[in-house]
C-alpha cells in the first residue's frame, strides 16, 4: 500500500506530468517528421493489401453500418476508419494524423503503466523508447490495424496499472472493455483472458475470493462480454451463425499448420496473396472439395479439420513447425505481409535512423535480460511475463508476420529498459561477474533473434510487386509496369511479376514482350496454370493456334476452373470453324 501511495503521489506531481508531456511531444514530432518525408511517395499514395480492403470496407460501412455477412476479418479498424471518414471525409492523411496522435498517446500510457509495474525511471525511459521505436513509426503511418493494436494494448496496461494501485472497480470494467476491443482487432489477444483472471484472483495481499469476484473479476468479464456480445449478436443477426469475433479461424489455422507451411503467411492459392482473395479462395476451395455450398461455419470447420488431420498424421513434423514459429516470433526481422518497411525507409531518414537505433532486434535481447532479472520479484511481474509468453504462443499457433506480434512490443520494452539499467548498475559497481553473465544472456538473445528460419527473398521486390498489383486495380497500367520491372530488377526469378507484367504488355499490344515474360515465368514455374493461359492468349493473338491450344489445355489440366483457358479454347474452336 505504501508503494502504491508513493507512485500515485509521484504521478500527480507537476514535474512528472511535464515528463509525460515531453514523451508525447517527442513521439508526435518524430512521427510527424516521418509522415512529411513519405508523403506523396507511391507507397503512401497507393493502398496495398489489407489497407485497400480496409479502406473499401470502411466506405461500405458508411452506407450500411450493420452489414449483411458474418465478419470474416477483424471489424474494429474498418469501423474506426468509417468514423474518421464520416467526420473528416475520405482523407487518408487525416487518418494517418489521427493514428500518429494515438501512437503518441500510447507512449504516454506505456510510461505511466511502467512507472507502476517497474519504477519511475524505467517508466519514463520506456515511453521515450516507444516514442522512437522504428516499427511504431512505420505502423502508425499505414492504414493498418497495428496502430490501433498498440493503442489498445497500452491502454489495457494502463488500466491494469490503476488496478495494481488499488483503484476503484470501474478500472476492471474498463480493462474488460479494452480487451474486448483489442480482440476485435487482434483476435489472439483473447489468450490474455485466463492470465488476467488468474492475476485478479491471486494478486498478493488481496481480499477474500468473494470480494475479488464482486469487485474485479465480475466487472472485468462483464466489460469484455458487453463488447464481444454486440459483435456475436450482430453476426447471428446477419448470418444466422454464432461467431464471437470472425469466421476466419479455420483458414488461418490451416495456413499455419499444414504440410507446406513455413511459418509465415502463404495464400491458399498460388499468387492470391491479396486480402481480396482470402475469403473467396477459402470458400471456393472448401466447396470444391466437399461438392456442395457451405456456410461460413462449415468453411471454417473444413479448414480447421484439415489442419487437425495434418497434426494427427504428422505430430513430430508439426511440433518442429511449431518450434520454428516460436523462434520466428522473436526474430529481429520484421516479416511483412503487404507493406515492406525497407521501401519506406528508402524515402525517410527519420525511419532509417529510428529503426537503426531501436528495433525489435535491439529490444528483444535486452528484454530477455530484464525478464530474468525481474524473476527476483516474480510475483510482482508475473502477469506481464504471462501476457508476453501467451501472446507469443498464440501467434506461433497460427503463422508469423510483424503485425501479429506487434502487441508484444509494449510488454517487452519495459523489461528491456530494466535490463539496460541493471547492466549499467553492475558496470558502475564493477560487478564484472554479473556483467559477464548479463552479456552472455544478451548475446544468446541476439543469436536467437537472428536465426535464419525462412528464406529471405528480396523484400523490395515483393513491395514493388504488391504496388504493381494495386496500381493495376486502380487502372494505372503504365505505372504498374514500372513497379513490376522494379520488382524484377530486384529479383529476376519473381514468377508472379513476370506473369503480371506479361499480361500488361499483352493488353498494351506488346505481344513479343508479353510472350518473353510468360515464357520466363514458365521456365521458373513450369506448372503455373495462369502463365500457360496468358501465353496461350498471346499466341492466339499472334495467330499461332496450335501452340496456343497446347498451353490452354495444359492450363486447364492444372486448374480446371481457370476461365481464361476455357475461353481461349472456345476462341480457337470458333476460328477453326
């Protein structure tokens, strides 16, 4: 109680409020500087992958706030966008500024929470570290839910710190509401529910179990239940099926747990990595396999059943894959899905410097040291340990991309700061034995974060390819051609870039260039049905009907549902007549 009183008094002092204000200002200035640098660049102007999907979804929400289908993707961020659009209009720059403000506030929330769970100096430095954390700048500038993930995670930590200080029962309710909202942006945050319930029940020096249930656990569960019940009721109303959050569990579980899984995101159909394909491919492939129309629940069950069948059939291989994904969670590499931080850093000195100074690869090894140091007072930090471990495990159970592990960052930064302070204390006190052990621990952490567990393809090539796909969708073919050529310049064996560039050349009437790229794709991937069909189209235009028919037939054998092959063969038959 004495410590709680001291911390509460410290937080109320004017001088300490100035420190928190300084953290907010530093975070805001760094983020605004980054936005000014990347403003107007192609990657900032054109929305890629999930960002394009969220933008379109938000505009649809403005026309119909309830919707007509069960949620397939987490819904909170599109609704957040819809609210911003309704107030300010369809202004992407405004969205980015709002996210920058939320990101800056997240730094203050982390500082306040860390002051309570750790110490005043650990709290303040943690806020400053998050203020200049390179990936945080990058995510706050994207139309992606990662920015909302960070804000909700730090807000949850803030409410937990108020509970730690013995505040009123409204804070457990607010913590429950916040966790419920976080589950609507990052579903695996639900793994924190048992951790937090155990923390409420087992906190040292707590009152009777009945009092704990009434004053903390019940408000917490009711707060979270209120948020999730609204979404579950909405899903049932529009789809006639019960889904607590979304219907994509089965598909995502299968992507991370099948014989070809490598621990990262792999689309169900080759070359269909965009968000616009995910739901369609999951439904079509499941219905083709079972031979009948399926509802959302049946589709999810089909994919989860396939994943479980793989686990039962090859348990050793699955355990090896799970172990690999566990280490991928802690990788220094920011595994992208659609947006690549390196191409943004090419345009921004601020992001380049921030990423060099503070990144996951620098935070994680120091956090390992801090976590081990904190074991001396493990009961005090147990909830934070449990939250970090369970979220990492919840991520590894599916597949790993940088955005999915991002909520770990505000949990790790205070431990990293604690580890740094302890090492500095040992250095000043000439405690060289402890310092040597600390160095060894950090060195182990560095080694783990730099394990090469998946092939590192050219990230810039993928980024330019994704930009080309988005430019095609926006009907800007000449710019898309430039992006595909840049992708191939960075990675000449990029099959999908050859296929798409060849198709663009064909539509532009450059048939020789088109044929060259489609043949290049087939040399790299001889069984790609789309490359065969595209080459068939080019040969048909050139009047080479026999060779065109060969490629159409090969495409049809590889993918019986490919309409290009069917239509091409029909065109050949029409010409022969």
